[in-house]
C-alpha cells in the first residue's frame, strides 16, 4: 500500500435501503473523478464489507477501476443472519477481482487515519451524537497531517439521513472538507483544491 492515494470509509449507521442507490452514485462519481485526475492504478480503497455503506464503496471501487485493499469481515451483532450471508458472498466475490489485495487483518480506526489520504464520512448531520463522533474522527485525521511526512488530506462528508422520509432523497449530498493549517480551521469546498491534486501527483511521481 505504497505510492498510491488511499481512501478510507467511516459510517455511523446502516443507511436506509431507499438511499442506497444515491450513496452508491456518490461513491462512483468520486472514485471516477479521482481516477481521471490521477490515473488508473494510483487510487486504492482500504475497506471491508462490514456495513452497507462500506459494501457499496467496495463494489463501486471495483466498478470504477480502483484498487481494493480488502480487509477481513468483522462480526457484527447488528446484522441479521441472511444479511450476513449476503455480505459474506459479496466479500468472496470481491476477493477474486483482479484489482483486489486481500489484507490479513482488519485495520483499527487509528491505523486507517494514519494510512489514508482521503476519508469519506457517511452520517446523519442532524444527529448531534453522530456529528460529534465523526467530528472527533475528522479532527484526528487532520491532526495526523501535522506529522512527517506531511500530506494533503481531504475529507468527503456525505449526509445520509438515518430515518428515511419522502423528502430524504434531496437531503443526500456531499461536501469536500479541508483543513487550513495556517488558520487552524475547517472549510467546505465545491471542488477538490488544485494544490491537493498537485501534491498528490507529485507524491505519486516521486514516491
């Protein structure tokens, strides 16, 4: 897992079934954009199929030509037996894809924060508890940018309402969150900043 842009996925809840296609579309759009910017073979998703969001991310990554560093499945008491069997089958299919590297262990949250250049957070922004927990993850992620070697780190936050309602589709959106070390503050962007792209490309070229 060297000399490539690495992406991690964090989620606070199982997304409603009605929103799955919208979340998957966001994953595919972002993965396709990164591939177009950096080239095939230079972007890897580090994930497993422990949740519906991470499952959709893994499938979308394979569909869009990303590398997939596939972690072992984690046991979850929140998933019924039939869903667990489906995820196990999906995991076996993903293992056999040509761009997949099967990892021998599951990375902790702290390890992923250190490994990844981009984090994708999926949570309900109206839920204060989820927002607080994801804020802590985001802070740890950006604080790791201060350590050597410094890297351009991007957070893609996806709002996914926990309780689906007829108007929930319009509430599914994403934003790019960046941290300005000079101002020690977060800001939202509508596009990936050019300086991030330049640094990522330079890292890929020079290692």
